[in-house]
């Protein structure tokens, strides 16, 4: 009986997964673009929350208490705060030109015959620095597509190279939402996760580099791209502080204000623009925070069930 009750308590989370994965898979089979965004995850989780309330209708106050206990857990609150700061850091780096400078720096020093390994390395670094594979694709794909066309490289291979680098970097990033969620829920340090992950992915990393080095040797002349090394400094600061084991909130705050100071000093952004960019960064994390908010509450209900 208790076993059946425990399984029944998982119903809301099962509803969420079935809705999100089921609808996403359906539109993927149909060949729709952005299949998993046709019915957003935030809408799926709201339906799951409704199921949880109906499921415990006779003890609705108790269900809500469990839900709120899950939300106000210390680690959940810290995770939500880190999400906000990570969004702000990513946005301020874009606003003061850090992302563009990072891409241009890499492209300037890549030998023409090593363009594919170079694009892979650039994608790896940018994704590690930004903490977002999608943001990396947005920054690098247009440039990579231009190279593929001018050098007559297979477009699928070029895009796959950028995508692989973006996923590699996102997995190791100290400011990725998945890293933040994983380390917060498992109560381990980001440095520990990085050390473990790097052992797993390094062999694949070197194999990919070697294979890409032999696959295509385009003979094109790469132009010099404008970059400013000082715009990239916040990325290095965040990475080094994370490896030193500094608290992640301190790391992200330091990165945000260092980027802001650089932006002010170089007259790239004003103080008012700095505030607007921070707000935009906060807003970019609303969906993942919304999901964290509800999943934490539903997990608490399931645990008490």
C-alpha cells in the first residue's frame, strides 16, 4: 500500500515529463522547428502543479505546505540567486563586447588550414565562458557558415563542429544553469564537478580535434578581426576564481562588476545602460527559475508522499 502511495505521489512529475517530452517528440517527428518550444516547459509544469493539487484535494493545505517547504529550501534559494547572477554576467559580457572579442581573437590566430579545429576550440571556450550553448551558437554559427561557403566546406560538418564545441563548453562551464542546478542539488562544489567532468570529456575532446584536423584543409585567407583583450578579462577572472574554489556568488558578482568597470572605462556602456543590461540578464533566466521553483515544490510533495 505504501509502495503504491509513493508511486502515486510521483504522478505530477510524471505528467510534466510526459507532456513536455511527448509533445516535443510529436512535433520533432512532424519536422517542426523548435519542437520542444511549441508547448513550453513552464506551461507543462503548471499543469503538473494542478494535478498535484487535485491529487491531494482533501489535504490541500498539507499539499501546499509541502510545496512551500520545497521552494524555501536553502539550496533552492541559493540556486535561484545564482541563476540571476549568471544571467546578468552573460548579458553584460555581450553588452560590453566580450563575446565578440573572444570570437574575433580566436579567428585572428587560427591558421586557414585548421579552420575546423579552430572553430571547435572557439566554441568550447565561449560556451565555457558564457555558460550557454545556445548563446554560443548564436555568436559563432553566422561566422562559421560564412567560412563554410567561402572555403567550400561541408555545411553539416561545419555546423556540427560548432555545435559539438558549444555542448562541450556548456558541460564544463562554471556559470551554466545545468552546472548550477547539479552542484546545488547534489551539494558539491563546482570545482569538484569540473575535475570529474574534465577527466571524462578530455579523451573525446582530443579525438575530435585530431579527426577535424585531418578532415578538411581549406585554402582560404582569413582576414584579421578586431578584438580587445581587456574585454575578455572577466571570463578569465571567473574561470580562475572558480578553479580556486571561491564562492560562486562572489565569483559572479566580481565578473559582473569587472565587466561593468571595463565597459565604463572604455566608454562602451554608460551607468544607465549597465543597469538596463543587468535587468535584461535577470529576465533571461525567468523560465529556468520558474521551472526550478515549481519542480522543487513538486519534488517535496513527492518526497512526503
